[in-house]
């Protein structure tokens, strides 16, 4: 299993959000543009991105997930307020699994550290 995983739930429908493009990057320097892309995926019918990161080993550092939410909203005939959602988080113990879900609706979102 990947050291970092995610899934997306559409809280307005109470269902997984399928078809959301997701990218994972790690910060490589102090600047806003100092990121190295590690993987990308599209959420499946269960709202999960199972092939986001194929390597189970990760290192300590600052990571960023970017969810291209407008792609999803367009596919279901809606216009969302947030065309993309970046989530930046820090891994201090790379031996632990890090699950970072996104709870999404057309006008808001939230996230948490899952298990």
C-alpha cells in the first residue's frame, strides 16, 4: 500500500466522488514553486485514488495534494465555487501510513488526517 492515500466524498450527495483528478507533490525548497510531482491519479467509483503513489516508502517532508474539483463538478452538471483544492500537510514520521481524505460539496470542503 502507498505511504500516502486519499479519497473524496461528495457530502452534498452522500456518495464517493468519482473522476476527480489528484496530484501529489513534495516540497523541494522554501519557495512557493519548489515542488516535485510524485504521482497523479483519478478517483475511482469508490472515490479513491489507488494508484496515486505506487511506492509504499515515503520520506519526512511537506506534501501537497491538489484535487481538480471543477472536473468532477462539470461531469455531474454543477458549477463549484472551488475549481481546485490544494491540501498541504507535513509528514514527520514516514513509517506511519498517511491517509488524507477530502470531504467536498459545491460550496465548501474540509479535510482531516484519516487512518
